[in-house]
C-alpha cells in the first residue's frame, strides 16, 4: 500500500506571500493565538525576523510535491535541551488524511534524533480537542492547563500545555511507527 507522499522542506524567501495567505485564512487563524487579519507590512516584518532567529525553524509541508502547510520549532533552547513546536495544514481538504500524523512523527524524530534534545512541548487551545488528543496519541502528556491564557475576539481562552520527554517517545515510538505504516507510510 502506498500512502500520501509527505515531505518537509525549509521555508525560503519565496514562501513569504503564501504564508500570509495561509495564516489569514479563518480556518487556520481560529486555532492560533491571534486572528486579526495580518497586513503585508506586519507580515514582512514577522517573516524576516522568523528566518533570522536562531531559536526558531520553519518548514513547508508538501503533499505530493504541493505546499500544504507549515511546521515550526520555537523557543529552541540547547541549554535546556528542549524546544516547542506547532503546525497547520492550510486547507481543510488536506486534513484528516493522515498528513498531520506523519508531520508529528517527523518532527518528534528531528527533535530527539538530529537535535538530540530531551523534551518537546507545545500549547493548544483547550477547545482544539482533536489536536491535543492527537498529541497525546504520540505520547505527549498534559502538563498544564493555563487558564484565561489568551484573549481572542474579546474573550479569554484556556490553553493546554503538553510535553513529550525523550523517554516517553522511546516507550511509544514503535507503536507510532506501526500506526503510520498501517496508513501506508514507508518509514526509514
Ligand atoms: C492539526 C492538523 C495539522 C492535524 O493534521 P491532520 O492531517 O488533519 O491529522 P491526521 O489526519 O493525521 O489525523 C491524526 C489523528 O487525529 C485524528 N483527528 C484529526 N483531526 C481530527 C478532528 N478534527 N476530529 C477528530 N479527530 C481528528 C484522526 O482521526 C487521526 O487519528 P488516528 O491516527 O487514530 O486515525 C490539522 O488538522 C490542522 O491543520 N488543523 C488546524 C490547525 C491546528 O489546529 N493546528 C494545531 C495548532 S496547535
């Protein structure tokens, strides 16, 4: 069985406008901390800072050679052997087909393999239940419930903090690989 062909490549300067279009889509923005429409100048400032910042890294998610989403590491802290991460698939039509699960696996392997870190963590709006459950299915544990942590559309929202330690990953890695292989992914 052959599954979706998913690859991650580094963001390049040519991706700048695509990222603003994606990020301004309501079905992406609704899951982010801010959902005010981002203008071209603010976006250009953000983009230049993002690419220059050694504590962040960004990848474009490609499905069958087409750009479909963004994944990133943030707060990369070699001293603490940890980093945070986030991702989205821009089009709802691409969601629910196993692409996100592969990206999650790929990112975890980067962090504990290539980077050699000890912890990966993330924050998710509490109402984004599908996503924090997805993270838990890869071994993440809920470490925090941050009450009224962000304000969106004039209302406070709670946030779940999740963490995955290298030893947590070691315990679920094989089962996670088998789940992805059952979805048709050929893993190294
Ligand atoms: C989060 C996201 C990247 C997940 O990618 P995806 O390709 O849709 O996820 P997958 O198809 O790989 O699904 C992975 C698992 O989550 C489950 N899942 C995914 N979306 C779901 C939903 N909306 N409701 C219920 N379950 C869901 C799937 O059933 C699957 O479970 P399984 O492995 O047991 O079959 C994508 O949905 C997205 O871009 N969402 C909007 C942005 C966002 O919320 N980003 C996270 C912010 S922190």
